[in-house]
C-alpha cells in the first residue's frame, strides 16, 4: 500500500499455528467475509499489496451477539462462511439472562479497576447499588457492565458505591 516501507506480518500470519479471535463477527462487511472465507476454507491469504499466497494453519474463534443464521437468510452474512465457522457452536446467554453473574462480575471489575488505580482495596457495593445492577437491562452486555463499574470505582472517593451512572449522557441511579 502507499507509503509502506517495510514488510509487516499481519494478524493471520502472526496467529499461524494458534488461534485467532474474530469479535463482532456479525458486523463484518460482505467483502471482508469473502476474504475470510478463503482463509477459513483454504488457509491461504495474500498480504495487502502482495502477490504471493501465504499458507497459515489457524483455528478461528468467532464471537457475536448477532443472529448469524438470520443474517445469512437476509443475505447479510455469507452462508458458506457461516457453515464453515459453525463447526462447534457455543451459546452463551446474554448477561440479562444470567442475573446471578452480575454481582460476581461487578466485584471482579471493581477489583481490577482498583488495582489499576493503585488503590489497596475495591469499594463495596451498597444493597441499593446491587439492586440497581440487577434491575438494569444490560443491552451492552458484559462490556457495558465493565465500563459502568470502572466509572463508578474511578469516581468513588469512599469505601462504598451507592449509585451508578449507566448512561453518562443521561445521569441515572
């Protein structure tokens, strides 16, 4: 490509002999899906600007919250790619269907954020704060929970979190 002065190994090349995680698989544009299908099916790709095929042995793990069969039926996801990626499908229910995991995950994220901030301990959650976590719909799933907890820990000046800001553009409790 324009301005390239050295050869760099891409993600698939670096993952050769190992695993490659494709997150948000349902959001891949069709042209990218076509290229991915070639790698999945034949283990071959070409570098940008290259002409030589490169062979790789990569286990591909895809993650998405999209309904891939429905996208395939709509023509928005390649059926061939879906069939090849569906060797082993693991369904993990969304966080809103696993309410019992919310306090455990929130405590973990609070501990991680406290460590990152150099604090000796993570703040505790008040009963009202836990209830608010359990009542929230978690459309953004675990990533949303993580950022809500991180924000609360970062802004907490005491030993207890009593409220959450679920949407920083519209303050909520």
